[in-house]
C-alpha cells in the first residue's frame, strides 16, 4: 500500500545531505507508483508528483529537516491541499425541509449511510426524516425501515400503487415525503434512491428528475472506497449529470487506504464530506482531510482515535481504575473486565490497531491487526463472567476445582482460565511496581 511504499522510498533518502535531482527521482517514482496502486487516477497522480518534485527541489536550502522528512512533509501538505484543508460544511436550505439526495451504485452503502446520516443529524439537534424511493426492490424499502427503527428516526413509508409506472412512483413518493416532513416539523429529508450495478440511463434520468423536483441542498455521492477506480468513474458520471455537492466514502474500515478520496475530489471538484467506518449506525464521521492523508501515508490516525476515546470512554472509570491499579491493592478481575468493556466501545481491535502509525513504536501494528482474534476478547470476558463475585475480587481463592467449574461455565478450557489468571497476576504486579514511588504521581498528572 501507499504507506509502505512511501516509507520505503523515504528510507532510501535517509542519511543523504540535501535533496538533489538524483536522490529524489527514485522517491518520486515510488510515490507515483504508490499513488496509482492506491487507486489515485493517472492524471491526478502525475500532476501531484510534478508538484511534489518542484516543491522538493525548491526546498533544498531549507531547515533542520532531513531530506526524507522534508519530502514527507511536502507530500503530506500537497495531499491535504488537494483534498481541501478543512472539514466541508454541510449545507441546509433556508426554507425547511432541506433535502439530501443520496446517489450511487448498488451496494455502495446508500441505505446504510442514509441511516448513519440521520443518526448523526439527530445528535446535532436536527429532526431528520428518511424515505426510500427504491421502488424496484421491495427489500430495499424494508431495509431502510429497519434502519430507521434502529436509530429511532422518522420514516415516510408511503404506498405503491398497482399499475403505476416506476418512475412515477419514485417521484410521487419523494413529493409526498417532502410534504410529510414539512407537516411533521422534520427539518431534513434524506432520500435514499435505487442503485444499479452500473451507470444506466433509466436510473440517471430518474435522478435528474428527482433533483429537479426536490431542489436538494445536498446531493451526496456514496462511494465504496474498496472499489477504487470504478468508484472514481461512477463519481464522474453522476457528477456530470447531477453536479454532486459532496461525496461519502464508505467501507473505510476495510483495506482501502483512501486513494479514491483524492481522485474523486480532484475529478468532481466536490469535497468528501463523510466517511463510513463500519456497518453500525455510529460508524460514521465527518471527513478530516489531514487525518486521511496521515492514514494514507502511514502516519496513523491518532487524532481520530483520541476523539473516539474522548467520546466513548468513561473518564471517571478510567481514572479510578488507574488509581486502584497503581495503589498497593492492585486491580481485581472485576476491574479488568470493566477495562475490557471500555476498550470494546472504541470499536474492533482491528480498527483500533489500524489507526496507529505504521512507523515508530507501532511499526507492524497494522500488519498484526490482520491476525487479531476478536473472539479472544469475548472468551476472556466469558471466563470472568463465569466467576463468582468473590472470585473476581480475590483471584487467589481460585483453586483447581474452581478453575474447572469456570472453564465449563464459560465454554473455555482450564488452560485458558490458567492463562488469564497468570496474565492478570503479572499485570497486577507490574502496575503495583509502577505505582511505587514517582510512578503514581506521574500517572495522575498525565490524566489530569
Ligand atoms: P446500497 O445498495 O447502496 O443501499 O448499499 P447498502 O447500504 O445496502 O450497503 C451494502 C453493504 O455494505 C451492506 O452489507 C452494508 O452493511 C455494507 N456497508 C455500508 N457501509 C459500510 C461501511 O462503512 N463499512 C462496512 N464494513 N460495511 C458497510
Ligand atoms: Mg439501498
């Protein structure tokens, strides 16, 4: 991926005094290849590399940075500039309800994203209403109904009329929904549309007529980040016809490193506004160009991780855990279980590890993430659940027969129970040692 490639080409530059024509040409070739491999469109990649080269050559006399550091910085800045520095604004109409028209191919994530967007808007104090105008597949409208229920958002269901032409149904449902949203005081109407496997004329005509009818304040193109160049091609087709106002990149929790984001931005001129990072309604966030660039370059996404931790973790619990663990008493298995639950709130272990920088102390983490066994966490929790309160508080009393009972109760093996008890004893001891002397104070200062 781009990150590995960049790291490698930068490594070759390390230790060289200044940036020269010769020593950067290898790096530029690598950068170009890496961009292409991560689904950046050919023209976009070529332009970028030329800009990076020009900047790099001009920066010879600069600063205390090493050549490789200089180039890393230049690449970073160029990519951020290309994506637009700031978080793109979400537009609403002066006269509610504002309409958001969702566009994209089948399977790109329109229905899921419609729900995520509604949940996000609700969190921001809006009253969104959802409607599906996918009259071609009955299951599609049912899917949106389920999504709407799960996030407790309003839905305009409407009815299909026998014998009505499909496009007429689409336009009628959309019109009814807009009126319904106004009547019920919903300030935003999200219109989930039918997708096709490829660009097709009937679909495009329908989208154009929906746009004319609804006068949407946002037309969001939903793109599956995993589909790379295809997503870029369909983004262009939708944009030529509809002039999209923004894009949503879904499935960013997968292996996609975000090259499509660069190309879609460059080719349509529309900003990426949101990314989807999982199947659940809250796996969704505004697009931060600098974070994606860091992720593309393998510098990790610590900012997102911290933000998630801020939002999801219970600060009080974390602090009291730290205090307890560092005190002479050590921490119990009960405390340990609570910590596991807190960590799980941050998302899958895989997604957490992928956000760590792929350089420095975390090198190899993203790779290791591939081998993480998510079920392991569940098994550890099951083991602790199968203990009595007394055992959780004082693991010393867990003798042979108790271990057997716990293994049976949690559907694990005595060996797994033994492992957990041993790990707990080691960690507890380690924390106690840290807690002695200055460690405790330092920890408290860090958490203040
Ligand atoms: P639509 O045909 O465009 O409406 O696509 P759907 O919303 O039905 O999504 C297609 C599939 O992609 C479903 O299985 C979704 O759960 C999945 N999906 C959507 N967004 C994401 C995402 O951000 N991450 C992951 N991992 N899956 C997603
Ligand atoms: Mg759908």
